C-alpha cells in the first residue's frame, strides 16, 4: 500500500519536506509555550509572594507609627513590580501624611502622565494631586486641580467639600456660597444652615462697607435658608443702623428668649464697625446705648434666671457706673442660685471690692480661691474643643458652624 504512494512522494518531495518541517516547528512552539506559561506563572507567584511580604511589613510599620520604614517597604514593592498602580497610590499617600509633599506630588504627577492607565485611575491620581497641593498649602494650585477633577466628574462630594473649606478659610464668601449650593445637590446632608452662615458673612462684609442695601439683600437670603443666631444678631444690628428702635427691641427679646446663652455675644457684636461718616457712627452708638437701657429695664424672672443674661445685666450696670444696682441684682440672683459659676462669684468679688465691702470680700475671696479652677479662654468649640477669646461662628479648627460655647473666663 505504501509502495503505491512512493511515486507521488517522489514527485512532491519538496512539499512533503515543507509540511514535515512545519509540523516540527508547531510541535516545538507548543512545548515551549507550555514551559513558558509555567515559568511565567512561577514568576508571577514569586512576585506576589514578595509583594505580600512587603505589604505585610509595611502594614506592621504603619500600625506601630513608623512611617519612614513603611515608605521604604513600599519603595521595595515598586522596585519588584513597577506596574502595580496601588503601590504608587499607597506610597504617595504615605509621603503626604509624612509631610514629604514634593515627593507625593511627583508620584501622582507621574501616574497622571502614564498612557496605559484607565480614566478612573487618572481621575483618582488627579484627586490625590489636589490633596497634595491642599496639604502643602499651595492653595491656588489646590483650587485649580480640584476644579479640574470636577470638569471630569462633577459628582465628587469630597472634592466639593474641600473647595468649600478652602473658600471659607480664605473668606471668599461668593465662591463658598456657590460650592455649598453645589454640595447640597450632590450630597445627602442638609446644607441650609451653613449656607445661611455664609450669607451672613457676605452681609457683614457689606455692613462694614456701609453698603446697607446689599447687606439687607444677603441677610434676607440667609433667613430664607435658615434663621441662624448670627443672622438674627446681624438683623438686630441693621435695625439699629436704620433707626428702627421698636423693631430692634422686639428682635432683642426674641434673641434672649430663644438663645439666652448668647446674651454677652449680642452686646459684644453691637459695634459700629462700618465705614461711614463719624456722625453716623455716633448716632449708631447712641442707639446701641438706648437698647442697653431697654435691656436693663427688663424684669422677666424667667429670662434673668439665665447666668449669661444676668452677667450681661451686671456688666452693663457697671459700665453705666451703677455698681450698687449691679451688686443688689447679683446678690439677689446668687441667693436664688445656690451653686453659681466661678465667673459669677468673681464678678461678685469685683463688686464687693469696688463698693469697699472689705469684710465680705475676704470671706468670699477665701471661699472662691479654695475651689478656683483656672480657665484659659472665653469660648470653646463643642465639637473639637478649640479655644479662643474671640467670637467665632465657624470653628477655625474643625470648620463646623455655630459650635461656639461660652466658658466663664477667670
């Protein structure tokens, strides 16, 4: 049977030889491919094992607080496999948290410049770069980069929140307002009260410039969002500027009844801090003085039971050289309130000294000193504990609004 094929084979010898060589090459390719796959798999496994060990070491260093050694481990991971994107992100974040901002910027810029990464990864790198600029204090670059992120994807809650914080920090109230409104559209938290505070700040700026029409316009907008305490105090101030004394008295009573703890803040805030003619400022201060007289005539027992309201009354009486009246009012208040605060007791001692009641001073001062706790500042933030003698409606430390608390300063 095979002999029958010999003539055909002889006639087509070249073709047969070519087919044979082809089959040998195909066989060799298959063998080498299987071997290569095994080698590649072993190589990948070895990389995975090495990286796993490195990541474990880095995690342990981070837990122990040793960021420098953690950074060294991540650098080792990059040397093993330069295609591991997550390692670069981890390293950039560590550099930033360690204060090495320039290195973090360099890493995130190199990621953005890569051609073989997905758009989501590029967006992530851009956000990290914005955080680098923000943390490093490069405010203009941070704003620009955060805005670049929003051009790609506007539904970035954390990015918008960062822009809100920056613009509120630098007191660019127009931009702060715009981004708070944007934040309210992409997030679930109610931003109405914060927007109200921002509009109050805009309104205050107009008041200081004696642009009272613009002040009223922004203040009306603030009330449409939320009737915050700062908005009510500014409304009272604006009523005084307009000479609407009856309205100012109603607004003062409303403030004291709804927010008695802010009594001292109210009178500290009523200053003629606006750029206007001296006669206008003098007229404003006369109206403030008239409002103080109205306050001193209040005989509302429930209202005067508040320590802050009573302290305001005592201090205003002293300011008007009516120390005897101040002493009698405080003496009566302290008899009804058996555990007065240190501030109230110190105010009592001051009045005793001023009125030359020597024997009572010695007794009261001795008792006070035995239990005195020194306090540092007038005010503090109930959210983060930030301390300050100045009134702050937005905490400079945690950036929350209307968290100020009164501390009886000694």
